[in-house]
């Protein structure tokens, strides 16, 4: 997985579509879903690690962008 879109498509394979309308909340929910899939042993460690890395990186970028705009 290389992008947030890839993560969304990956989650869709498990029947999970996330859209709340708040980018950071969406990312946090995706992170939570990835954790649940990993804890349930439904995804591999490699997929888990790459998804969590991308999501946390994106959350930091979005949070910084919001802080800059205030």
C-alpha cells in the first residue's frame, strides 16, 4: 500500500467504507479498522505496518495543515 486510496480499497475488500466528512476522523477510523483486522488475524503484518505508517503520516500532515490555517 502506497496511498490512502490504497488503504480505502483494501478496507473495502472487508466490507468497510469510511466517510464521516472530517478527513482526520476518517483517517483515525481507518486506523482503528486496520487494528481490528490485524488483531483478528485477518491481515498480514506487512499490510498492517504499511497501512498504519501511511495513516499516521497523513494524520500528522492534516493536523499540521489545520494548525497552519488557524
